[in-house]
C-alpha cells in the first residue's frame, strides 16, 4: 500500500475546522428552533438541496 503524504488532506482538515468554528460562532446564541431553521436554510441554499428534498419525501 502506498502511504504517500498528500498535503491536500491537511488543508482539507484545516478547512473543516474553520467551517466548524464559523458555524459555531454563527449559532452559539441560538435556541433549538433557531438552530433547526439555520440548518434547514443552509441546506436549501446548498448543493444538497435535491438530496434533502428527496429524503424528506420518504417520511
């Protein structure tokens, strides 16, 4: 198995942490209802919109 060190994986991990921090800072004062609405809106505005709508139909 080739264990080549890929620098992109490190920057991807760093981006993950930066995004988590951003979301935390945007949502830390929200109550549960506001938090749920925040994530619903975020999904509706993202590339996951079609996927989200397809699984909502399964309920």
